[in-house]
C-alpha cells in the first residue's frame, strides 16, 4: 500500500473509531489531524471536507450492508427464509450500526455531489428487488410487485429501526417484539 493510500485508510479508520467512541458530532478535520498527528490541512489532501469524508464512509457502509444481505440470503433455503433474511439483516444492521444508519438513511445526500454514494445505496435496493422478484417464482405467490414490495419492506424496516432507536417499542403498540413484527410482515407478503 502506498503512503497516500495508507494515510487515507488511517483517516478512514480513525473516523470510524471516533464515530464508535464519541459519535458523529465528534468528527472534525481538526480532531482527525490531531489524533493522527497530521496537520489539519493534510486531512484535506484526502477529503475535500467533512461531508466528503462522511460520504465516503457512508458509501462503504452501503456496500457492507449489501454484502451482508447477499451473504445471509445465500443461506436461505425457501422463500420465507429469503424474505426473513432481507428484513432481519436490514433491521439488525440498523440496530447494530446506529450512527452509520443515521448517515445512510436519515441524512440527505446530494446525488450530484455524491454519485458513488447514491450508486452504493441503489445496490442495497437492488438486492431487495432481485430477491423479492425471485420469491414470485418460488413457493407461494407474492401479492405485490417486487418494486413495491422492496419499497414497502425498506420503509417498514426503517420505521422499525427508528422506533427502536427512539425507545418506542412499547408492548401496548404491539412493537415490543421486532422479530414478531418482521414475521407478521412476511405473512402479509405471501398469498
């Protein structure tokens, strides 16, 4: 690895460490330079600004989520398991990576400035679509088009993660068991 690539990777690794330890609000070019013994200006050699840095990290996270989805789905043996892996993997990723989830799904990224990020995000939706399309040919018929089902599933999981994150998974709302909600949604998918 060249010094340039090595330094860039060190900046990315330190960014992730700061996010994990102190949250998104602690990220600054100055803090990164300080922790890595680089001048603040040196960090700007690799990333235009904080937004550019976080967009890069977010792009990596979309690809990591896509890889997790594909890996977990590849072990499924029937249509209900495929649907479960799509929903549960997406949900678990959101719960286990809340700071990154916020960047990925709650931050508005300009598609003209962050084309790579938007392309990476589309790969996640593509995994949803491809596998929901595959379900229609397996046991049981799905009631909605793969496009609509992909949108509905991602919206449901995004909402479920948000409810969990904000502490609103109360029993009186029927939300105290996220897996039960996921299985109930799967029941709605099939005729």
